[in-house]
C-alpha cells in the first residue's frame, strides 16, 4: 500500500519579515564617518550626522512593530549608530583641534615683525 499523503513544506518566518529601512546605509555611513574623520573633520561629521538621522528613523519604525523586521538588520542599525556616534565625536574633536591650531598659528604669526618672514 502506498502512502499518498504529502507533507507541506516548512514555513519560514523570515519570509514575512523584512530588513529595517536604511539599516545597511546607516552601517556604511557610520563606518565611513570613522574612516573620513581626519579629512579635515567635515566629511566625517556630515556622514555621521546623516547616519544618526537615518538610524533614528529606522529605530522608530522598528519600535512600532518589531515583529515585521529581522533581528540581523536591527543589529546592523545599532552597529551603524554606534559607528556614527564614534565618527561624529572624532570628527568634532578634529575640527576643534584645527580651529585651535589655526588660532594659535595666526596669533604667533601676527606677533612677528612685518619684515621678518
């Protein structure tokens, strides 16, 4: 006697879940903000701020309905946010360093007699 019963294929919960919007973009921008923080600080600062804004929006969407999104994409969002915070801080410190450096250099050069250089 043959068994003609068929078993249904396993149902995967990951097919109904999607990635958190902009999670990969936040991660990439956060990493780039760290990499570019010493390009006079401006590029890293801009990338970090953009990543933080996108991370805030993505986190709000995730908190509204966490069952719709995968845990991996939320992990990418959190990692990108941390990288963006680090990159923003490093860039801000570098910009402050450059401002202080230019002020000190300008003060030192302005105190020299006119014909000395």
